[in-house]
């Protein structure tokens, strides 16, 4: 697996879309779990690190 440098504040594009239609998520917390917020509807989720790394298509560093 490719090493990805993800920091708080980064915007990631997911492979699969959120039910609201958005594909971009803002990273709010990084650790064992990732806390992310959908940039379209504002919904927040906590997701395990391995699952989050699988869903990432592109990272937009800010």
C-alpha cells in the first residue's frame, strides 16, 4: 500500500460518494481513527484508519 501523508485540514476525494452526492471530505482528526466531515452536507463520521485509507482516491493538501 502506498504511504499517504494526511493531516488535519486536508480535503480528500473518496472513491465512493456519500448519499448526499458529495465526494469530498475534510479531515478533522487523524490517529487510529479518522474523523471526517462531508464538505457538501456537513455530516461527520468516525472511520477506522485502514478503511479510510482504502476509500481515498485523491488528497488535496491545504
